[in-house]
C-alpha cells in the first residue's frame, strides 16, 4: 500500500478563531497573519491505495462549491477544484476512488465532494463510484445542526449522500467498507462524533497494531495544536477536546502511529514525541507524501 498527500483548495481564516484563547503575540509566531489577521491553512486529504483492496480517500477539503461571494467570505483562495488537479497529478481521478472517509461534514472537510460552482446549477456530487463513510453522530449533526455551527454545514449535502445509495454510517471501531484495515477513534470536543481514521500499521505487539497513520482532522489541525492547551474557537467543548487529545496522543506515541494533518500548510505527516516536561510535540516532519509506503 502507498500513501499520497492530496492538496485541496487552500483557505485563509481569522487567526484568533483558529487559536482560541492563545494570545496573538504567541500564535502569530506559529502562523504569521496577513493584514486582515487571517492565517494560511491547507485543506489536505490523504489517499491510500490499495487499502483493503480499494482506493481510499480520507476527506476532500473545502473544494470549489461556494459561489464567489461566499468564497471570499470564507477565505477560499483558488476558484478551481484543486483536489481534482491534485488527484490527477498523483495518477488518479475522482472516478477511481472506491471509498471516501469523512471525519465530519463541515464544509472545509466535505465541500470537495461537490463539483465546482456554476451559476444556475444545483450542487452536484462527485465520486460516482465511492462509498461514503460518516459517523452516525456526525450525520445526525449535519441533518439537524445546532445554531452555533449551522453555517459550517452544506444544507444540500446530506440529501445528496443519501440519494447516492452509497452512504455507510459508522458507529464502531470498524466499517463494512474497509474491514479491519482502518480503525476509527471518536471525539466530541470539536463536533459530536468526529471520526478519526487510523490506517493500521503492519507490526503487531501483544495483539496491538504499531506503526500506521492516523488522520487527525480537527482534533489536531496542525503541529501547533499538538500542544495540549491549544484549541480552536470553533471547538464546541475545548476542555473535553483537551482531555480527548491527551488520551489520543498518549496512545499514538505508545504505538508509534504517525499523525496526518489536514490544515497545516507546511507539514503533512509527523511523529509524536514528548519532552522531559511531558509536553507533546512532533518530529520527523514530512511536507508531502508521494507514493510513500506504509512501514512500521
């Protein structure tokens, strides 16, 4: 099996919102803001093939579904569907994808499912041959959002996924589509039922998989958020998220599972480390994956 990091449309969002209660003087060193206080963010997907005999895409980024006014409001940089270009550069098309795994259905993670915006045309679902994996809790949230995060969802998307006949709702550690090759962890601090997919490593130690890669989604958007106190203003329950993050990172450190970041503009993959004060960090940072073999 090989792995590719697949860049989607990039985004610029308010740095204060992305860093929650971290002072600007500190987060500006990690993510230098522009004149509008916005920081650069990637929307990076992970492609694995063959995984369980299939071509699997973990998330789709924000895509190009917004009409121009909203594209400007939400800081989407490019007007073309960058994810489709990146798939082609890796030797794939969206028609080649057998499974799309969605950590949750916020538009910056699921918008790439849709064709680029065209005036007068309704939203159109891409990936015609893919099974779509979504957690049950995320599905219910998308169908009936809370006022706090209603604007983060694409109203038409649930119906499009349902009508495809290729939607699988996941409520445990494993899915029907991917069997025992991918294990799911769950988090509620950012949004209910956030689904964190771990491609299981090849090494077994006392019945546990070591090595492997986990898609961190919005539990840990990038390297600065590996530090436990750092959360986003978008998180529904920051204290819960910190507790979830601690347990998550302790487990991945113990089993040498590498972290894959969706929003870090400069780093796709890194190893978890911990210093002598107990603070989590990263090492062996990789900016891009190009047909990288999964190894223990």
